[in-house]
C-alpha cells in the first residue's frame, strides 16, 4: 500500500512538472524578451496589475472587472497609466530588476490589503488607513482571526526581507552611455508631461474627480489604482479663490447682523440645559428597507420618541463606515465635503491644531464638556484629538467596567447610561456630553452566532442565506440598542434636571443598501429625535450633520461661537457653502483672520474617566496580594516602584498581584493603561506594608 502511495505521488509530481515546467519556461522567456524593451514591458505589467487589482477589489462591487474594463474603458486605461507612470522610473535607474520587483510588490500589497479589508469590513483600503494603523491595532482582533493576523505579519516580514535582500543581490544594469542616458531622460520627461496632461484633461472634463463622498462607491466607479492614489495626494482644503481678510470679516459681519435680527425676534429667555448627543453606531431605521419585514419592531422606543418629539433625518458625510467623520462634522460644525478625498481630519489637521467646536462654544456659557465612547481611547486617535476640540473629560472602555459584549466582540451600549449619569453627577455646572456608541458595529457575521434571536426576518430575505444571517445579527443588536435608548431617556427624566437629548445614527451599516432599497431613498440619511424636558415645541425636518449642534443651541437661545452664529443665520444665503469653506480654510490652512491671526483655543488638560481610582484595603494570601478599592476596570494595572507588574482583575473593587512582585515598604499605584499603550488615569501612591489587613 505504501509503495502504491509513493508511486501515485511520483506520477502526480511528474504530471505537474510536465505541465508547469513548460509554462514556467514560457513565462520566463516572455519576461526575458520584454526586459529588452522596457517601454513594452511597462505596458504589459501595467495591464496585468490593473486587472489583478480590480479582480481583488471587486468582490463586493456590482460592476465586475470585465464590466469595468468594457463599460468604463477610459477609466481603466487611466488606471493603467497610473501604474505605468510608477514603473517609468526604471528608465533612469540602474537597478531595473529591483525597481520592477518593488513597484510590483507595493501595488500587489495594495490589492491584497484592499481584498482583506473588503472581506472584513466592506470598506476599501485607502492611504488614510496606513496613517490609522496605530489606532486600528488595539481592535484588529475584531476584524481578523489570530491565524489571519499571523499570516499578515509573516507576509509583511517577508516583504521587508525581500526589499533588503533584493537591493543587495538583484542584478543591476551596466553604466548608461551618455546618449542612452539622454534618451532615457527625454522619454521619462515625456511620460511625466503626458501623465500630467491626461490627468488635467480628465479632471477638467469630469472623467475623474478628487471629490469623493463615498470611498466604496468611488472604488467601484474609478478603480483601485486611481482611488488609492488620490487618497494619498489629495488632502486638506484648496484655497478659496476669494479668500482674504476682507472677505472673512465680511462673512463675520453678516453673521453678527443676522444674530442681532434673530435676538430681536426671540421671545423666550436664553436657557442652559444639559445638552447630550448620543451617536449610535451604524444605527438606522431598518424597517424602512423595502419588502423586508420583521417579526416585531426592533426600534419600538426610537419610533415612539420620533413620533412624540422633534425628529427627522440627518445627512451624514459617509455610508457604511466613517464614524469619526460624522463626529467631526457635528462637533466642529464643518462640512467634510471640501476636505481631501476620504480624509479623516482626526488624522490630519486635528493632530496638531486646536479649533472651535460646539464644545468650546458651550464652555464659554459655563458648561463642563465630556466625551464618552465604549471603545478604545486611541481608536482614530481620539485620546489626542479630543483635547484639541474642547473636552474636559473622556470616558472610554478602559475606564468602564463593561460586563456585556456582542457576539462579534463589541461592548454593548447599555453601559453608556451609567457613564452619562456619572458625568452629570461629576460637576455642579451644566454639562455638554457627546456619547459615541459601538454596539451596532460590523462586520456582520454570515454564520448563526446569535442564539434564540428575539428579532428575525419574516419576509423579504431567503432564510439561511448570508444576507439573512447578517440582517438577523444586525436587527438584534439594534433591538438591544433600542432598549438602551429608552433606559437613558427614563434615567434622564427621573433626574428632573433641564436636559436636551439628541440621538441619531452615525451612518448606515455595511449591508449593501442602496437608495433604491429604502422607502425614503437616501442612504446617507439616518433618523434622529430630540427629547427634552423643558417644553420645546415639536419641529420636524431634515438637516445636515454639521448644522445639528447650531440648531440645538438656537432652540434654547445660545448664539455663542463663530460657526454656530454662521449656521444659525446664513443657511439660506446663496453663498452659504462658499462662505463656510472660507471659514474652514481660514481655521486650518489660512492665516486665522477669524481671530485676528491669533487662535484663542488651547488644548484642554483632558482627564480620562470622571471617577478617581482609590485603594482602601490590602489583603494577603500565601501567594497573592489582593488590593481592594473603587473604580477598577479590566485595564487596571499595578505599578510597583514605577514598574508594571502582572495584574489580575476580579471586579471593580478588587485586583490581584503576585506576592513576589512587591516587598514591604514598596511604593505602588494603580493605573488604567490603554492598549496604545497610554496611562489614562492614575491613583495616588501608596506604601505597601506586610500583613496590611492587621
């Protein structure tokens, strides 16, 4: 039997060699031939790579690679030209083989990573994702398995090894003669000019664009090479043609004059209630998907508050992803459309700059400002950025004792009610709170991981399909989020403290929903309601995300802040968007004429969590030291003489360390440390005494 297996393997090996060897030899002969003619080789490689990148990237797009090539031939050819242009450096270097290998490797990595990201979160790979890598690492296990992460790490190491070894050992060209060098320089210059001219022509005639509102749709329309390139090259806000100090002052005067007229019409006195925004992750009215019916309403409470309080739809800047950009628009009251393609201002302008936000406006009115997010502090660099837009405190999952998680690994939103109440209790003054939920986050599983689902599809989607399981998972998360919505409203109502609560979804989920699938026909719209206990009249309507904060403040007579006053008075102006662009440009890229060239906003000394870490007693066993106190979380670590030691979390009142890690008389403290890693909160220092319980 063993001999037969060996013979079978040998025969199979011979068959494969007989097939593959000629193919390999043929491919090698073609490459050797093409290498003699770099121009031809660049064209062939560009075509092959362009096809491969589209095959990898179009797994979830309605337009297939062949359809893209035939229906949008000019765009496909331009994608080829981008790759061809990147290869053109081979004309002026001696390390031709190395350059061919490196450029092919880099484009191949773009295609592979794009494939992986589309498979896991249904969002294409952009240059911005490279800058977000540090923030993504703490939650990467929510998207990929350990095996996939290890494989990616091995692939990266192999690529780095190849880059180093390739430069050392791959063959180089002989030294160019003067005539050949001049010829190659001329050819390279011609390609540069041709590429620049083609790009200018394409932009002028709207064949291509730098204004990308939805990166996923853009990848479908314009292809992977173009979209990845434009996200790397197009960032920031272009200088408005009429930008000047005189024009900025003119815009400010129009706003001031408008506020004076507005204040004359107001009959009610200014009110300063607590103002709470709750941004619900991937939340939208799933009952508005055409022809899909559920066994019960998963948004029962949300619908109740929409019927009885001010409500409508909010136009969001993204679809399927982009939580941080929804936050940016609402907090800063700026229009993201005029920024770079697929740009995240959290990763660009807000890294170093401070700016006005509705939080800084309310701070001028005496408010304390709090951010809350039941996810990692470092995700999208919120732990750094929030100090630049006016937050006094930031509650994150590291500072929360979270006990319930979704089947997909995200914290459930019910924990947020307590966090909001804690913020309200932590100050004597009024509070402005911005809460960012996470429970509805994708990726939505195609396996049945929800046991005994409360919500299920009765009609419209075939049972047992991947889409059916995705909808089942999502609907059950939304149902639980809906319970949180009601719990929060009831908790606020019991406080009998003047309060406005604004609740809305940050964007639609990544469930392949298009305009034609919705009863209201707008996939960028999510539902909102405004609950209050101060007697505000019900005023329904649709609104842009960057107008929402100014609208809330307008309803209670608060007109503080340049952007707030501008939105409250200029929304009907013919130059509204152009003037808003000027204000945004002046804030981040101009000369700060808004503030007489002296930005008045300073980064806050932000604190993480609103409750102090306290140690009350220490108990010893034969092997361990048990530290009891208050407000511990699973991210609590004990530092002995400044050195972090292994810490076991039991509950919010007890943690444990090994007796070997601490000695009599040692100074210790308890820190909350994020995965970034960064110390978010720190207890006072304590001195350890043996037999402390005595």
